[in-house]
């Protein structure tokens, strides 16, 4: 794709000046900044500033000249405007469709070298032991079925599928000024990895049309039918050549500049609901002549609407009825605050509209939060639904995980009578005794969809929801804000944005003498970013990586951080401690740890016996540096090559806001008396390291030169099997008694590398939340707590497999 810039009419000028028509890279960056961030009026004012009277002016002297230069940048797929006629029916305004030829857009996506290392061209089977894995589309059954059909049709060996994924939705651009609405249609291809397709900023999705929104001069009863037929007629025009390619094939260039003979089956179409496909009264749907297209396949349910919004609309309302809104809010309000997760300080019952992240954060703690306030069978029904939603979000599935999904849904249906018993499912006329919910019925198709098309996460509508913002709402401030040509102005801005992004990458590579073909890189590298452009530039021009826009890479602490003994966990702390030099007595006072000196002495004695090396460092009078937090980083439990974002573990001392301190909980691996390793739950109270005074010739042994933690333990009192309605472990604080009969929490000093996971504990609230407990004190005031296996998807997988 980038090689087209070398064939441009100005290519001969770019041999001498890569950034032509701009004078140099700096002037190009200035022009790009002005166009991306200022309106045309603001650009004109900027260029007239007296500041330029004493400084060199840029080559462009007016906003019209700058805009004209930007318009000379190559646009790879032209927008068209077509007038649509409906014989026999009049409309309040002319029907204009603004559109791309979808086949041209697909060719551009398929040939984009940015995605070269993130594309799959052939169906394949992935085996993990004796289990088949279902990931992206090319690893599922439908890809094989279509490929076998192509071969049976005596097509050339090497015929390639380019699976088509569509997304569309209508959105209000303004609610007051003119009431503007837009209905864009987006497209991508299933060859691109789902991790890339799931990020709206990575240009893996393209807009192929803005559907006309018109009113017909007919009786209101016919309005919807005519609008539906118009929608399908417009889709026919946009997708005509794509449907021809599905039937007869066509030639496309791939990212490596090889020509492939491709076919374009439709595999998915995102919609908010089935009715959004406009089928009412439509006798000629747009897919009627699309080979391999079957609505029972491509109109499958997706995670955002079928799971998250279903939960918000139904199970959450059942819970509000069963628990009570005030009590439910109280249970969410007092939960311990963890860095990186949403804390609902005002509760959850007052919220009318939520984002996907807020949906997830409620689901994360809802099961443990309602324990004790509702009957066990009711809890088990809700827990089964949350189990299903979490399992459905697996990026990789196996027959075992699909069996678990089916079992979770079956469990819900077995226990849903408890929801009716407490009259939690209600309508306008009171309690309902049935579950005729379309989205609930759609959940039954999920297992078949995974086997046919692959993981459901690759078809989530989250990305199209984001595209509505970037392609409609965000553009409003950059237009003249007139409804009559608003869509045309949006198209012009989007064209300009795309041309600037492509030219920016071309100029960066061309000016540094780098190849315009993205070479394949080693597959055993750790994955810290899903930004293909950033990965490409980082490999060949690492000093220029900061100039690439888009999602930034995850910081990889496995390179320079502290590693666990098995190298599966990395830890990171600030170079400067929060307290450089404290004595054990000062720590005892500041952190309220009465047995700290005893536990440190025990640790030194135990470690010295283990390694056979004694330390001369004095645990009573030595000095220690302390930190208030550290980071823990893991690899993905599903795909070990992927480095997950690090999690912050807090260990703050008592303060006015946190009278007992602000301390998080972790899972620690310890050795039992029989020599076997086991996992323990502990709360981190202190992060510290012994220090040596400057000028001293004392050497610390290995067990004192690493980071240490003072923790307080919990012990397991019930297992998931003993509480099947929760499927969670229950823990209780451990206490010890001294010689004087005083009880205090059992503490210990351990190495930081003994920590394996960060975990979340939720108090066992019982029937009613105590009124005097706050979020800052809930972990300290409650003695029994649930080990929340729904804390995140990675934790859920860990507690469902390894920990179990």
C-alpha cells in the first residue's frame, strides 16, 4: 500500500525532499498539528500572529494553502455521493448515500504492510495437549468448511479467504443543536488478529458509508418499512463488488506484495439487537446473493450487548429487588479501594447508563456482595450467569471451556426459580414468573458460535461503539456545524486524517532509508503492545518509536525488574524509597506492627539456617528503607507470550484517612512442614529492605539484600465445594497469643519473590452491612472475607484451574 506513494505524481520531488510539499519534517509536523487540533478559523488566526514578524514563517502562508497541501496527499479509496430514488415515494429531503466501494477498502486493508505481522491467511488447527483451541476465525470450523468448498470447486491451490466483518449503528451527534443523527457502516477483515481489531485507534476498521436518515411522506405505519428497505438498498450498493468477489473471487496484493486469489465470505455483522438489521417488511435483504453468507451465522450474539447489557437490564435489576437498593449501594460503597479498578463511592443503583468497564466492575464483585442478603439458590443462579459471562470472554476456547460454559448456563436454568420465588423479576404489572428474554435465549448459541467462528471477543461491539465517537461525535467540533452538509464535511476530515497518518508513516520510513515492506519477525518475542505500526517502527527505527501514535506498549518489568524464582512474575519499585532510613522501633510505631522486630529476627534466623550463612546485620538496631507500594506483573494465563499490565499493591501506614493503613492482599507461596509448596492469603503491611551505613564494609547475605515484606496471614475456613452457591474460598484472619495472654494478628517476614498473585478480598457482610464501617476500614473490621475469583478474567482462570 505504501508503495503507491512512490508512484504518486509528486514522487520525483520526494526523492529529494521526502516531506514535499512541506519544506522539511519540522514544517510537516507543524502543519499536521494545526490541521488535527485547530479549526480553519483558528489556523488563519495563528498564521496572522505578530509572533511571525520576527521569526521565519512556514512555507504555507494561509489556511487555504495548508489545507490544499494536505488535500494533495494520496487518498487510497475515494468517497462517492449517490442519489437514491424510491419510485412512488417522496421524502422530506433528497436521499444521498455517501459511500466507499467496500471491495476497494478491503483491498487497502489486506495490502496494508502495517498489519503484516498480525495477519493469518490460511485455516489451521491449534492443539494444546489433547484439546483443540478455538481462537481467531481461521482456527475455527467455518474457515475450514469454506476452504474445503473452495478446493472442491477446482479453484487454484492457494485460494485465500478474506472474511468480512461489518458493524453499523445509528447515533445522535447532537441532542440540542439540530438533533443531528448519523448512521455509519464499518468494515474490517478477519485475517487481522483480533487483538488489533479490538483497538479502534489502530485503523483496522474503516468506514465504508454513511447511511441516509430520511423521513418519507407516508403514513407513520409505513415509515419503518420504507426506511428498512432503503437501508438494505444502500448496503446492496456499497457491498456489490464484495459480493461478486465472494462468488467469483478476485486478485489482491497482500502486505508482502504477493498477489493472492481471494474470496470474501461474510462472517459477522455487529448490531445492537436483531431488530437493528431492519428485517421488518424487507423482502430483499442485502445478503440474499452473498455466497457463504447465512444470517444464523453472521448475526451471532456478541459480548457487549448480549452479556454486559443483558446483565445491566435484567440480573442487576433482579438483585436490586432482592437485596434492596439502599443495602446494595452500601455493600458497594464500603468495599476496599484497589488501584486500577472502579470504586462505586455512590453505589450502583442510581446509574441509568454505563460503559462496558462499569458493567465489568459491577460483575466483578456482585456475587460476593450479595452473599448473606439473598437465599443461597438465588445467589447460585446469579453466580452461574457471571460464570458464563466470564467464560464467554476467554480469548481462547477449548472443548473443556465450552463444556464449562454450557454447564454454567444449565446451572442458571436449574436455579432460576429462586428468582421467581423472591419476586425479583418484575414488570409494569408486578412480579413475572417467566423468562422470555431474547438475549437470554441467544446465550444458548454461544458454544456453537465459538466452534464455528472462534472466540466471541473478536466480535465485540465495543470497538464499533468507539468508532461512532471518532467518526461522528468527535468530528462535530471541526465542522461548520450545519446539518445540510455535515456528513460530507465528516468524510473530508476522515479522508484527510487517513492520508496524514499514512503519509506520516511513509515519510518516517522513507527518510530513514527503511524498507516499506514490513518483514516477518520472530514469533517467540514477548508481546507488550498490540499497535502494529509501533511494533514495526520499534524494530527498525527504535529512536523514532515516540513519533507513532496509538496505544502505548505495556511497560515490561521482566526486563529490568525483580523476577521470581520461576521467572513467571516480575516486581517493580521506585528507585527512591518513601522512607530512606527507619529503625525497627520507628517502624513499630509508624506502621502499628508490634511484632515486627520479632518476625524479622525469626526470618533472619530461619534463612541463615537454610543457606548456611549468618548475617552480622543487627535486626534490633539496623536501619531499613521502606516503600508504600510496589508493582506486580504477570504473563497472560491464556497466552503466555503476552505481558499483562502491572498491578499496584499498596502498603501505606496508618493515617487520618486510613486509620489502620491502606494495604492490599496477595497470594503467597510458602513451604509447608512436609516440604510441599502451598498458597496462603496475606495482607501486605510493609515493604522494606535492610540498609548498610555508608562506609561500612558489611555485606548483606542474599536473603537480606532483596526486597522483603511484612505480611499478616489469613487461613482458609471453607472451600468452593462447601459453598457451591458462591464457588469461592472463605478466609479468616489468623491470631496468635503471647505469654501475657494478649492476642494479635499473626505476621511474618517473607521475600517479595514469594508473592504469586494480587488478589481481592470482599467482606462477608451477612444479612446487613454495619453502619459504622467505611471503605477505608472494611478489610480491617471484618474478620471473615471471600477470596473473590471474579476479580478479573486472569484471576478467574487461575482460580478455576491452577489454584483449584
